[in-house]
């Protein structure tokens, strides 16, 4: 089992920045990749950024270089640095961990609201 706890969401004006954190606990050795997803009202959950065990990253096209995913192995924490935020980035952001059997674990979500 893997447990994920997100923090760092909040209300920010357009153009501002936020950093989300996801603390991972449990069977960390079983994780093959970590990611951040988001879900806006009335829309499907979508991938924002992902980082594999080897450190490879990929991002949604809509991010356009504004977000950066990183991790601190010593702290068992994955981060999402979000810069130049736009109102359309408003969503609930979820931390995700996928194990080597492609089973997905999810955090409880953290709300990000960007005002215009």
C-alpha cells in the first residue's frame, strides 16, 4: 500500500505561483512513477506532469513550460512548482503514484483557484 498526502493548494491571482507537495509513505519501493493530475468542474481528470523512477519527466501540452515536477527522495516528497498561473489552471490537483503492476494510488486532492 502507498499513502499520498497533498498540500500547497490555495487561491492565487493570475500570473502568480504555487508549489504543491505530495508526501509519500508505505511501499515506496513498489512505485514506478509519480504524477500530478487535475480535474476541473465538469471535466475529466487529466495528466499535468509525471516523473518516473529514473527521473524522466513529461508534461501536458497545456502547461507550456510553466510547471515543473521534481522530487526529494530524502523527504519522500514530490513537488509541482506552478508559475505564471492562469484562470484555466483552476482545478483540484491530485497526486498519483503508479506501481510496477500499473496500479494507481491517489491522494485526496488539493484545490487550486486562480483568479483573473
